[in-house]
C-alpha cells in the first residue's frame, strides 16, 4: 500500500505549497470590503482633483466674475466652456504666460441653446437659421450680441460698430428691440451721426 | 509493532511537524503591498469617516437638455479615455413617434451634445453653427413618423445596494466601500469582464489601450466612482458640478438640510430596472415607461 | 448594429475563446462520464473505451484553462483566482473545481494505468525508464494487496468523479444562467442544459476518437461498443433537447418584456447558427439517425425500421457523432455570443465576427482545440490504453468480435437490449 501513502504525501505537499503561496500574497483587511482592499478606497480617494471650481477663477478674473455671478449663466461653470483650467491656473499663479484659448466658441453656445427636440420648452433655445433671419442675417457669432458671462434676455451688450452696420436690423419698427418713440421714422444713415463716438451706446 | 505501521506513523509525524514548520515560515514574510496614499500622508481621507455619510444621487430627467457637459467633465476629471466605447456617464435621447415607436440614441455618449436638426446623429452629433451653412429644413415627415415626445436621460453607475457586479467578480477586485460606493481595485482586476456582463445598466467598460487611463492600468474594468476623490473632500462629483441646468444633484442624506433630502421627501422617485432587485442608489425624477 | 446599444456595449466582451472553453470542459465531462459508466456501473460493452475515455478527458482537461487565460485582460494576474477567490462568484469556482477535478482525473489515470507504468519501468531504458520510475513513485512491484486497494480507490474516484463532472460543467452553466441582466442567459435550467449537452458532446468525441484511432491503428472496431455509446448518446440527447426546448418554449409562452429582444436575436442573428446548425443539423438529424439505429425492434436481432450491417451502423453513428459535436459547438456559440448580441437596453442587436489572427482569433482557437489531440497522442504513446501489458491486468487485448448475423446482441430484456447492462456471454 505504500504507493498510496506516497501519492497521498505528494498531494499534501502540493496543497500545502499552494496555501503557503497564498498566504504570502494575500493580506486580510477590512472584512466588509473584502480581502486585500483596505487601502484601495484610500487610493481612489487620494486621486488628484482635475476639474476646478469656478470660485477659483475669482482670484484673478474679478470684474468678469462679478457680472457672471449675477447672471443667468451662474449655473454654468467656467470649465463648461473653457475646458480644463488646471494647467492654466498653475502657470498663472506662478506668473507664467498661460493662454487659455476657447476652441469652437460659436459651437459652444449652440451645444446648449440650439433648438433640439427633447429640450424642455422653458429652456431658452433658438433655431439658428431663424435667429439669423431675426437679426437681418448680420451677426456671425453669438457673442457679437450676447455677452457669454452675462447673456441676459434680451442681451445687454456694448455695441462695437464693426459688423453692425445694419442698425435697423435690430432696431427697426417691427424688430426685436425697436427705436424709442421719439426716434420714429429716422433712417439708417442718421443713426451714426449721433451714435458713433466711442465703443458704447 | 509492525514495521509498516511504524513507518506509517513516522511518515505522519514528519508530515505534521514539517507542515507546522512551513507554516511558521509565513511569519517571516512581510505583509502585502504597502499603502501608497498613507505614505503620502493623505490627510483629507484620514479625516473622512465613511460610515458618517449616506450619499444620494438624483437625476432630474425633466431638466436635462442633452448638452453633454457632464460626460465631458467626467472624462476630463477622471482621465477616462476619449474613445466612444468608454463611458462612465452618458446621456440618452428618447424620441417617441405618433405610432409609439421609441427611438433611442446616444451619439458618442452625448459628449458633443445632440444634433439640432432632429436627425439621429450617429457617430458624433456636432451641432451646426451660425457661421456654417444653416441646416436644411427638416424633411417633411409622414404624420405617423412625427416625433411627439422626446426627452433626455442621463445615466451613470447606479452604485446599487445589491450590486451584481460585486457578486460575480471572481477575484473580489470590485467591492463596495463602507459608504456604499462600488469601486474597482484596478491593481487586482484580471480583466475577465464578468462584471461587465453582469451589470444590467451597461455602466462598466474595459479600459482599452489608451494614452490616458484612470489609474494607469489597462485592460481592467472601470466605471463611475461618484468621483470618490471629490466627495471625500467635500466636493461634488464632476458631472454634478458641470451640469448647467441642475439635472444632477448629489448630497448626503444624513444632512437634514441637503437638497437631496428635500427632493426625496417631496418628489415621486423612480429607479432603472427595479424588477431586477439591484436596488440602485441613483434616483430618477421624470422617467418614462419607455426608459430602460 | 441595429437599434440602440448602450454606449459601453460597442464591443462584444467574451470572444471565440470563451465559446471554446465550455466546449472543451464539456468534452471532458462527457468523456469522464463514459469512463465512469464502465468503472462504476460495470457496463461491459464500454470496456474498449474505458481507458481511452480517461486519457481523452485528461488531455482536454489540461488544455481547458488556456483559452480562459488567453482571453483575460490581464493574463499575468490569472493566478489571483486561486489566491483571492470571491466565493459568491461562479467564475472563482473555476480555479478550485478545475484543480480538484484535474487531481481526480490524474489520480484515476494513475491508478488505472499503474500496472502498465510498472511494466514499462522494467522494460524501457534511459530517460523513459526514469520517467516511468518517477511516475510509479518508486513502487516497482504490483502486489495483490496493492491491486485490490487500487480497484477500490478507482471505484471511489470514478463514483466521486460523476458529481464532480456535474459540478465542472454545471458551474459553467450557472455562470451564465445566474446573470439576471441578460435575458438569453438567465434561466435556472442553464446548468443542466450545459451538463446534458456536455455529456452528449463527450460521448460523440469518444465515438469519433475510438473509430479514428482504430482505423489509424488498423485494428477492428468493437461495433457493440459503438452501438452502446450510440444508445447513451441518444438518451442524453433526448434529455438535452427536451430541456432546451422547454427553456425556449417558456420564454415564448410567458412573453416577458425581454422576449421581443430575444425573438429579434433569434430571427436576425441566429437563424443560421441556432435554427440551422444547432437545431436541425446538430440535433434533429443526428436524433433521426440514432432513433433509427439505436432503438431495438420487436424482433430480436433486427432494427425496428431497418437492419443495418455493423460497419454501416458504425459509420452512421460516427456521422451522427460528428453532427452532434458541431451542434454542441454551435450551442456554445449561440449562448455565449448570442447572449452578448442583445443589448441590455432591449432595443438593439449588434454583431460579432471573430478576427482571424490575434490572441482571440480563429487561428488561436484552432490551436487551442488541436492541442488536446497532441497531448492525447503523446499520452497514448506513453501509456497506451490498448494492447495493455503488465501483471494483474488479467485481460487479453480485445479480440475481433465473432461474426454475428444481427447487429445487436440477442437478449430477452426488452428495453435493455444491447445497452450493455447484461452480462457478456461466458463471464
């Protein structure tokens, strides 16, 4: 019968070798979480925060921030439009040049504000083609009329005259922001005689 | 005593004492992998007591505008690969026609928003811009194909109370923390993808060969962590922070003043696939019967 | 891709290799069951394949973990299944079930072939002699006491091996059947369906192996053995078809909200592989063949529909076995791949074509499938299950059967006729 004894011994050796290898590599930790995991929640919790809070931008961008904080766009974080700002902040704080170009700015507005079926009716949205018609086909980008940091409805914006030669497109009698009553019947050409001094109203 | 019996007893004694000897050698071996974060002195997590918090996540589908800022912020925050098949969170659009046909789509997970001309927008739905050619007027649709109802549904890992993914992981790499968040130990994950099969919500994916990965590990399972590194520091998850219309809300139910407490007390709540018994902890307002 | 898939479902996760794995373990379970039919239930007709089936089981068993490991995202971490298994996971069971079963089969092979090993340890030279001496664990004499102990232990192992085989393949079925997220997989019948189709495939593998090996060796085929195997295959095939049919029928009848998605899966993606190959070619055709061949007729010595010659009967059985194996592979494909083609949104169907090359491609699968045959060739060189030498064995090599006018042994036991339960003449 000794062949069975030898075989049995071989089996015992193999099994014990396995348990030994197992004990070398397994660390029992918190029961609830399971074996080998005591440190893993800590590792996940220790990961670096990448997205920055909009409040951090206040450090430098103060006047801008004040208008934004009172505007309809306050639920939109700075990073929603400007993308990751982490590198920009680090460099700027160190005094280095830190440009943060805004890519695809005109598409950004439409990402939220284009008229897409499914958006709640109460949410401000435009059909881009119709919106252009409304303005006489003139504006080329949203920011020409809408201040992204304080969009307003209707937008309060400073007029840069460049690209806005068609005054009556917006201010005509049946248009979106008509002329005040005492300005009735004035034509395009007379506008600029008064309204031209500097960038302003 | 019989010679063979003597031999047998000797053999047995050798086995027992040999085994004990081998067993004590264990004690000479240092314990497993050292903690890296505690070596760094992560004081924020040291002060965090998981059992003090009962996190809740509420999605208000009636507010969602499908802009995809949440998906984008998540990928930026968590170093998720930009591949369209890697989504920790995504937005779905449901369009229901007059004949009750339900059309669902989620171009690239909604990360670029949804197209404005109402088309299905497969493979990246970039919105038309004012400077580009104005979109053609939508083709006249037959009356019965006309979409009569549509809405957006943001989705993410539901951090189930009874997670099937934790149940099936063969090596225990995915687990539930003491504060109820389901995490993946990516150093242990063997990439068998059983958890991906088991998740009823499609919330998990396998990290591909990409330059940027959440923890530097490839070919392991990954999923939404409710931005565990943010919530343990008192911040909001990236998607909640990024949502411009407040469709996502996150908070601590133990805090009687929290928004989530108020919402759960005042609204009727739904969850996804309640019949499966996973008890999701992401609660929905405004789900439709068409949403699966 | 049709309809809507969740964004993370763009790729099919479990590939051709995961189709191959249950196919291989199924062959193991089936081959072992045949060997146990001889060693435990003393079905003498199966004697020619008793040793062969053990070696076949062993060859496939050794290869079984390879497609799994090749499929892992992190194959180098595969051993974690042994180190830190999560006991709620069916997949974690794999490590221990497979290891335990391998040890059982190795032990049984060793005990069954120990007389041969001892014989070869005496009659060979050089490296081979060393190998045989190591394999004998240094015990070079076959004592009567040892032989009796061996026979008892063989019976114990063969008996224990039957539930072990059930677990070996049942757990795979449970692995799929317990996934509530997937409507095509989720059913309590899955472990039993997998097990029954495994046994069927194992028996068919043995038929084919026995026939091919006999032809290659130029030795006569024991037709009664082949017919006995055919009968067992028929029985298990009927049970398997009943269960699979029941599962589909109840899904259709109950018509849960997931049924339209499943229906779409079958009609749009699985028509060829499910209806064509698994059902018709792989189940109904061999069923028809076996029903004609293997059911005894009212007149002893003649089939109920037609009386075949031995050789023809064996050829038809081999054909049926081949079809069954193809059908069982198709079944694994339909379950593993088919289940993943249905989106969990229940609104979409995707598609899958395995790549030709790469770690999980068709070529890799072919290599994994051919590997057990190579191992089998080597093992049968070392311890051939035929022309067995050695003391204590007591049986001469199988003689060519007596010419018999009828294809079936004549008995008076209706229903058990030719099943091998009856004693052979002269025993």
